């Protein structure tokens, strides 16, 4: 029988310790975020629908994005037991320089529309974490201001080749002069994809006020206060900012870009050059043969061609073909540190996060981006320790199995010659 007694006051104090309340609203919001999906939910609450949907959405039916995220969920890890990994080293060398983690921040356009700190928050957080930050041609902070926000860190510049080539070439020279060490030439955007959420929301630059946007803004006054009381959006390349996102992209991009443009850019750019938006093995081999330093397997976060190949699915085959000759990176769909571990195990040298970074930015500005990096770092380190590996170099394909959900259907058999009336009648007679 259990013996009962009255609790002693001193013992009660030991057992019932009250948590000190967090008075800072941003820190209080972010404390409860344990995953990137938690940050996504906070971002949705705090951001007007049009700006949130621009970030969260993809092209047409958004199948490419859904499939990319599903591909990372459809894996099985194979841990090694009795192999202590007490101290996990997540550092790596990529494109001639160090990174404290095997991921960097991907280029994102119109970033200050999501949250007013924009690229300044992203570059500062990346510098503090010791990882690369990539500025988009369509970023809303200048090349020089990003350098000022991340003066000692690694800055990369993402390039769209535009109809006015002089604008593109001028940006390349400015990035080189500012000390950016890598150029990321994006090749999957000759025209804008059909981003239907933006069309339905009437999303434009600058935001257009309607009854719907006003009603949606009422519970989110902080966003509008920030937008109206901070400097006007500054684009790295566009001289005009009027119109929908699709209209702006189509006005700026040139569908005639070719390998000739790549050769010209290589002559201008003094640092490493990476091609972003590669989606098959043949193009991977051709680009590596041309001497580029790396490729990013990417379908633009599902924002261009819907039903495009899943980059994570392409990874093992591309690594087998060209992995010894160049740096292979992957993006699209990464929402967990375990996704990054799986990518490295299957041969990627590095990964890039886009939406995950923006969810953190919308959830809490610079502090939210720090939180994104911290969540992914924690998940990454924990997954490696549970697998029994102490460094990224120890990760191997044997640690991961990609489970099959979408298996290609074999080509149909060749059709037989059609039956004629005479052969049909003969067949009937024999019967």
C-alpha cells in the first residue's frame, strides 16, 4: 500500500518551478517554433495573403513543389549502431571556401515585400552562422548593401540574363567589385511560370489596394506600418516596378538566352560560376564539359514548369555521371535538416534553402532567419548523430534509401498492323 504524506513547502518549490514569462513578442513567437512548418504557420498569420502566397505558392497546380517535398519524406535512413558520434562536425568546403553548415541561403526575389528587413536580415544571419548568402537579381536590396550587411561572410550573386544585356553585365561587374565570390547563373526562367495564386490575388509591385487587401490587412497592421515607413523598395536590376510579378519577369527576361551568353559571362566573371536550374543528366554533362564550377539541380522551387523533374530524384544519377568533376548542389523542397543529410549522403556537396528562409523572415525578421538556421542545424546534427556519423564526409549512399512512389511507366509496346476485312473473315472461317 502506498504511504501518503503532506508535501513539505520546500519540496513543492523544487517540484513546481514557474517559467519566467517572455515579454518580447518576437522571441515569444519564435520560442514555440520547433520546425520549419511551425515557422510557416506563424508566417501565414503575420503576412498579408498576397505577399505570403507569393512566397508559399508555386506554378499552376503546384505539383512540382508537392512532389519535391514528398520525395524527401519518402526516404529511409540506415543508421550504424555502436558507432559513437559524440562530436558532430557539420562544416564543409564548397566552391573554394568554407561553410559551417552544408546549406546556404538561396536567391529570392522581392524579399522586402515579405518582411521589411529583407535581404539585410538574410545576409546578416548567414554571416553570423558562417554560411553563404545568395542575392537575387530581383532582390530588393542593392549589391553594396548586402555586402555591408555581411562584410566578412561569403556572398554569392544570382544572375538572370535580361533582354538588355548591358544591365546583366553591369550587375556581374558590380558583384565582382563588391567581393562576391560565386556567380549563380539561373537558366530555367526564359519566361515567367504561371503562378496562379499571384494572379488570383492580383499581386503586383507595388501592392495595389483593393477591398480584399484592405480587409486582409486589418489583422496585420504591423506589415503595412513597416512597408509604409521604411525606404522604398530597391531592386538590383529593374528600373521600373509597376505591374504583376509575371509581367515584370516577362518584361525583363530573355527567352533567347543560350550557351553564347554563358561564354560571355564567364569572360566577365573572375570567380566561381554555378549553373542553377539544371534538370537532366545530359545538360549536367554538357555544362561540366564546358568547365563550369558547379551546377544546382533545381526546378526553381516548382515556380516555373509544373511537373518538372524532382531535383532530389535526379541527384544520384547526376552524381554518378559528373560528381567527380564538379560541385553538385540541390534545392527545392528542403524543410528539415534530415533532408539536407539525405542529399549529402547521396552525393550533393551542398544544398540551398529558399522558402524555409523566407518563412523565418516573415515570422520574425532577422531573429526568424536565425531561428530557421538554428532549427535546421539542430535537425541536421541530431540526424547525423543518430546515423552514427561524425562528419559530412562519413555520409554515404548506403545511409539512405529513396522509396519509390512515382515509378515511370514503361513505353507502350509497338502497335500491330490493323486487321483488314479479308484477314478478319479468314480468321472467322477458321474458327
